[in-house]
C-alpha cells in the first residue's frame, strides 16, 4: 500500500517512492499502512521546497475499520547518521531499529 493522501504539487525524491500509488480515502479510514522504514521517502518537494524526513509516528495495537481498538503510539526518529531510533513510552530505553523494520505509519514528519 502506498501513501494515502498527498498535497497537490508534491514530488518524492527517493528510489522507493510510493507516490504513484496514492488513493483517495474516506474520512473515517483507520486501516493499517505497513511500511518498511527504508521505503519511506527521505525527501519530498512541495512547490519547489525540499523537505527531509525526520520521523514517523506509528500505531501499535489492534485496529479494524475505525480507531476503536486498543494500542498506543510509538515514535521513530531518523538520526543524522541514517539510523532509526524507537521511542516507546512502554520501554525503559530508546532502541535502534533496522531499516527493514515495518511500522504502521500514521504520521510522517519532514522539515525544511
């Protein structure tokens, strides 16, 4: 499954671009969007401005059609050394994740 909602004028700059697979989704969609960390576009371009991927918020838990189930959110930060770190409030320490680790992506964070 690709990225589900893209603003007009956006272009991906990654060999693993999923932008060609965009789909219109309903407002109440809450299905899983499982992506390997390495497959998330590291840069995007909006109206000529380049933005760099900084992190991902993922939902961990049970989800059906609507977010009525149990679970919690986990943050993944892309460090300057190109390594991913996992910030999970249920864990005592920050952990490192491989680029092949799959996450249920909810929000992608990019900075200019």
